[in-house]
């Protein structure tokens, strides 16, 4: 095959024009990335026994993006990965995370952070036990009540006594330094705390920061000002379990307290467009119309200047 002079120069200087873009695992990556591994509420989508329009067809067709809310953190400079939330979808989510980490030889993370003891946020720990992965001393970062819950209740206590996991106790608003470029800060938020406290996380990278609050009661029940918190980070992934009261047939929200998306948008109206663009709604109930990319509600949220978290989104910190 003969090349003209121009073709030869292009071949040497711009190889991707000939060979195509390299896959993520082939590229030399540096810094810190946060991956959205799931964005759905605890029970997933399709939801068990749901015959409504939102779920019925999904039992037949499936939908790979419908995974329970979880984040993956990759520290490329130090060859480490961390998981935020241990969901029922954890096996697939850990594999998805490893596909973005060329340095990893297995699917197991270097640590797991939990927010609270509701099924979508910790039950994936079961896959680390002797019936499945039988892992060795994976650090699991927990607040005091969550620490006791896992230690003193089966089958989770077996993970501790068998050294499948190693519980690392965290403290409210006390920074956890994982490397020179990665720090995680847990902070308590009001929620239904039957078995544990509930926390959100502030993830600090070398250049940017991310706020993660998948579950919270109404914003006014928190002693902190969420708007000020948003102003002080680069990205904010916040509770969007239900879009509005109509979605759940006007059920008593005190039984399942969450801020409706329409309430959050109203609260955030005073923020600048730049601040609104930081906000990514996440943790969608199976009935939430924001799961549908084509819904009127989705279009309204985007038109208002907000974002919607989707599986496989990447945030560079």
C-alpha cells in the first residue's frame, strides 16, 4: 500500500483517524473519576409484581440501564477503586466498574461506603460471603449505628466473623483520606432510620467535588441549607425518588418521606443557571416519569436547567 506525503503525515500524527478511538480500558487515564453505576430506587425497575405501564413491558424486554443507585470511584493515580452503596445489582455494577479500570485484575473494590440500612443500599454485601465471592477483608465504611447493625445481626455478622469484610467506623463530618487525591466526608441527614443512621457523602477529588444524597426526608427537616451545599460543590446528586404526589396516588408521604422533584425544583429556583446545572436528580422510584427520557416531566426538568443522572455518566474530579 502506497501513501502520499500528506497521508503519511496524517498516519504518523493522527493515528486515531485510521484506527478509531481507543476504548476506555486502553487509554492512559489519570486523576479521579466517579461513575454512575445505577440511578433507580432500592427495589429496582422493573419493580416486583408491578403490572403498571411503568414496569410491565420491562419484564419482557429488560433494560440494562435500570440498576439500583450506586457510584463507583476510580483513583487512577493510585490504582484503587471504591464503591458507594452495595446494591442488589452489585455483581453487574462491579463488572461495569472494572471495565473502566485497566489496572484491576478482579471485580472487587478496595473499599465500600454505605449510606444506610435500607435494602437497596447494603444488601449487596451478601455477594461477598462464602456462598458467593468469599472475599477477604474488604473495608466497609460505616457510621456507628450501621456498624452495630452489621456486626450484631445475621447474616451480615457472618461476613465480619469470617473476615469477608472489615468494618471501618466513620464519624459524622470527619474526613476519610483514601489517597493524596481522594477524600470522602460522610454527613448525617434525616431519613427513616429504623436500623441505622443515614448519611450523604461529599467526595473530594484533586480538582472538583461531588455531593451525593440519594435518600433524605423533606429538605426543610435538615438543619443544613441544601442550596448552600450545592453552591460549594461542582456536582450534586440528590434524592429524586418521586416526581410528585400524583405519581404515588397521593399516598401519605409521611410513610415514605422524600422531597418531590417538583418541590426541589421550586426550592432551587433562586439558584443561578450555573448552580442548577450542578444538580443531577437520582434515586428514581419505578413509577418516576424521569426514568423515561422522552416524558414531559423529563423535558421540563431539563428545560428548567437541571440534570438527570443516568447510568454510565462519568464525573471527572
